[in-house]
C-alpha cells in the first residue's frame, strides 16, 4: 500500500522504516531540512539501535523515500499517518501547531477518501478537531486516533511486537484499512471511539509514571526503615495484579513522553474544573527525587563544593541519546552549580549533552571519568555499566564510593572490588532524622548497602 507519514522524529521515522520493511511503499515527509539531510546521509539525529540500518534498507530497496514536501507524501497515499511532535505548550497543554500544519498539507493535497491516522499524542477531542479541519477544507477524509506506545531504545522491537494496537474511530473505512495494515503484527487490535483511544494513551503513560513515583515514595520510606526497596518491588511484583514492570526506584522518570503527557492530562482535568490529585502528586514526587538524590550525595561526601563526581549516564534512560527532561542532566546541572566538579560519561548522549550543558566535562569512557573521583554517580540505567571492570575503577578513583540513582546491577562487583555502594532505597544516616534506628554515617564507616 502507498502510505504517507508526516514527521521524521522517533515515531514518524520508526513507523516509516518499519512499514517499509513490511512491504509498503512509504513516503515520509519532514519539514526540518537539516534534520532531513542528516537522515538522508544515513545519520540519525538521535541514537536508536538498528533504526539507521532499517531506514537505509528501506531506501535502498525503494520502499522508503524521504522528502520535505508534505504534499508529495500525502498526495497519492490512501493512508496517511500524522506523527509530528506535540510539545508542552502553555499550562502543560500540548502545542498542536505542527499537527495543524500537517492537516493543512493534507487539505491542500486534495486527495479525497484518505484515511488519516493520528499517531501523535494529542488531547482528547483532537481527532474530532482534525475531522472538522478536513471537512472545512472540503476533504472527505476518514480520521482515526492511532496512538503509539513505542519506547525509545527499543522502537523497532516495540513496533513489531506491540502489546496492543489502538484504533480510535467511528468510521468503518478507517477501522478496516488500519486493521489490515496492523493485522500481520498478530496482536490485539482494540477499536474504540476516538476520544477513548486518545484517553487510553494518556492514561497508560500516566499510570506508568504513577508506578514509578509510587515505588520512589516507598524507596524513601525504605531508606529510613532499613528495608530493601528492590526486594520490596520484586515481592510486590510477584503478584500479577501489580506486575514487576516500572517498579524500579531511582532518580525518577524523564523523557519526551511521561512528563509531558502527565502535564497534558492534568491540564485536561483542570479544563473541566477537576483536581487531578494523583497526577499532581506523581509529578511532585518525581521532581523531588532529583533533590533527594543530591542531598544523599551531599551527606555521603560531606558536602559538594570541590568534590569530583564521576557521572555515569546522562540520557533520560538507557539505550537512547535523548536528554529531554533527563533527571540525570538536571542533577548534573545542580551539582555543578553547588560547586562540584563533574567528569561525565554516557555511551550515546555525549554530543547532545555538550550542546545542552556546554560547561560539562565529558569523557570518552567510564574509566577516564572515574579518575580522581570522590564518588561515582550512576544516573542512567545503561546495561554497559553492569559490565564495567570495577577492580580497574577502584584503582582510578580517589574515594571508593558508588551512589547509584538507577538501581543497576553493579552492587556485587562494586562491593567485591572494595567500593561502598549506595543504591536507591539503601539506608544512610540522615542529619535531619533523630530516629534511634538510624545507622552510623555509611561512608565513613565503610558500611556497604547492596540494595538496588
Ligand atoms: C514511554 C512509554 O513507555 C511508551 O509506551 C510511550 O510510547 C512513550 O513514553 P519512553 O519515554 O521511551 O516510553 O521511556 P520509558 O521506558 O517509559 O521510561 C521513562 C522514564 O521512566 C525513564 O526516565 C526511565 O529511566 C524511568 N523509569 C522507567 C524508572 O525510573 N523506573 C522504571 O521502573 C521504569
């Protein structure tokens, strides 16, 4: 089938390349010419395992072409996906400028009876708004909300093995065509009305964020009560009604979706004069995690000024170079302001980090970053950190301390090599607490906690 995709960001480019791999003939339009030129050269503007190769294969085989001409992408395709960004605008409501530009292009392409599927995450009611815009422009298109659930770092696998596909439409032609496209993926296809589909996307991301803030609040209590939050999460998750996923305590969630979608859902509630208490609390807990982590570092190192911190990880999560709303970057920014010296390493985000924080000193690998460090801070859950040679790192640091903000599996090798390890939820003495059960200052006593 001829398919047009508007937008070559994470979602648009992934969709284009994966649809091309399925055998469709895809034209992907991106109006940012610099971005487009880079992609055409075979370089992605972001790190995503396997995607550059998939794009190149699609182009080479003639199933995928990239253009800055929106009209060309939508002109001859019976199916068009809108996959443009919807960044946070005023009051947390998404900015729909790019989406409306895409709809204008569809109107001017004058191709009637098209199915227009909205992949961008959009406020409840947007599909109806798009239908109205198309009708006003004299187009008889069939519109469907078709939210995506791709996770950065695993977008290709997520595309081909989705938990479900959502088609939000009351239009039988749109439901039929989209079901045909998704049928080979062999997953549940849920057809709802457009508003419900739009809400499912927001509610799903808000629920994932809620799980994270919930376990982070539990971690805060575990720290004082001397319980191991990783084991608490495993014990909770053994109940299938709770599940293991998204119960990893740490410095909190970031990225281009969870924070933005929480704000958007909150803004929607407020538009109806409702108070989204849980959503507000989820954001509040998440924001507080960063400061709580910094306080932990301050306590363990007896202050930040002049201390050298080896920072492992800058991206908002492992497997990506994306720094959008990265808790790691926010923490680095604050500890630099507090007078610490930072030597950072990230397997993929170095270039982006230098642009975002030009004063940041980045190192080519973890070992160089560790040289002379008073502590190693783990701020992104890169699997690479689990394979590090902790004996070698022990010989490079000034003080053998690991403060893990992500609960990666390094406690055993690090402690075996002589590091004191402090994971999320691990107890440390706290100057503001007076509880008799508090343990002595963990770093000075070289005590090792191994939670995480
Ligand atoms: C998310 C949704 O998972 C995906 O379905 C949607 O399409 C887009 O938004 P993504 O932003 O790629 O995907 O990241 P995700 O894997 O959800 O992680 C988000 C953040 O939560 C990261 O900062 C991650 O480090 C953090 N996280 C995740 C935790 O702190 N603990 C966990 O247990 C899981």
